[in-house]
């Protein structure tokens, strides 16, 4: 059943996946131009590590607004689409429970988050090869120096894992909004508006920012990177996201359990 749902998702959303890939590549060029160069010594050239970690910590446009919006665009219709296309009448009778159905959807969100993360990283790799950006172990971004790791690859792993977990969390938020609000356009509008709220809190220095959802997957804001938010640790963010994912999962399950086959108001 999971394979059927995954194939159905890809078949129904391949255009969205292609559009998202194009947007990720465009954002990769944008970040190459705008990634902070303040940490580079005079005459030094940016390398792959500074490029990748720099983009994953470009807080305002990319991490608060662009990536949450694009990823939500990919998963908002992951359950509603089954009802609207009448796949639900084939799926529910063949599924042992709605818990299993939702678990399969959650696994699909994980697959999409993995694809999204790989696309973000691979786009940097391809651009770096084409533009001959060096792949040196010596990186200048101060995250590499504030994080207490032995080599740059541990920083890559830490940042990419945090990013991936954050995408899954954002995907569950989008999934809940799509069912609770029952309007795809309005749901993605809330995601975009939420990004601007995060950005405003960041600009005006609101301490509550560490409690907001899109803040959790940005490495540079954590105290391990020297952030002024002393209570904002990586352990806090992982606990925040994982507990929230479980809570949202059962909130979505509660909505599904109230629905009859064929009942889904648009």
C-alpha cells in the first residue's frame, strides 16, 4: 500500500517536483551571490563548505520564507488529493486502519524531505563543479569554528540533519493546515505569512523567536554557534520538533477518524 501511495504521489505531483527543483537551483545561484562574505579573509575565495553552510543559514529570505513555502507546496495536497481524486475509496478499504494510512503519508513526507535535502545539496555540488568552486577542508564561515567538531564533515552532517528534520516538521504543519483549514491556497498563504512573522521577530530582536517553528532548523541561531539565545540549544530544537511531529500526527489522525469515505468538503 505504501508503494501504491508513493507512486500515486509522484504521478500526481511530478510537475510540482520539477518546479521545486528549478526553484532550488535558482535559490542556489541567489545564495552564491548573496551568501555573507564578511568572514572571508581578504583575497580568499569562497569554497564549497562556506557556500553550502552559508545558504542553510541564510535566515531571512531562504530559511524563513522560501524553503518552508516550497516544501509546503509539495506536501499540502498529500491527503486532500486522495479524497479529491477519489483514491480514498480504493485506499481505505485495503488499509488495516487509518493510523496505517496516515503513517504511510508520514513516510512519504520523510521521502520528500530526503529528496528536497538531497536536491539542495546536489545543486550546490553541481554549481561548484561547473564554476570550479574549490572543495577544501579549510572553511571560513565561523560556524565551522564555533562548533566543537573535529572536521568540516561533522558540521555538514549536523546542519543537514537539522535541516532535514525541520523539513519533516514543516511538512506535518502543512499537512495539518491543509485538513483543518480545507483550502490549499489559504494554507500556503499562512505558511508564507508565518515566514514573514519569523522575519519580523528576527529583525526586531524578539526573544520569543526561539519558540517559533521555522527557527528550529536554522543552525546559526543555536547557542552552539554562539547565538545570544542562551536557552536555544540543538537538543531543545530536536525535542521541540519531534514532540510537535507526534502531536500533529495524532491531531491529523483525529480529523481523519471523523471522516467517512466520500466525505471531504472542499
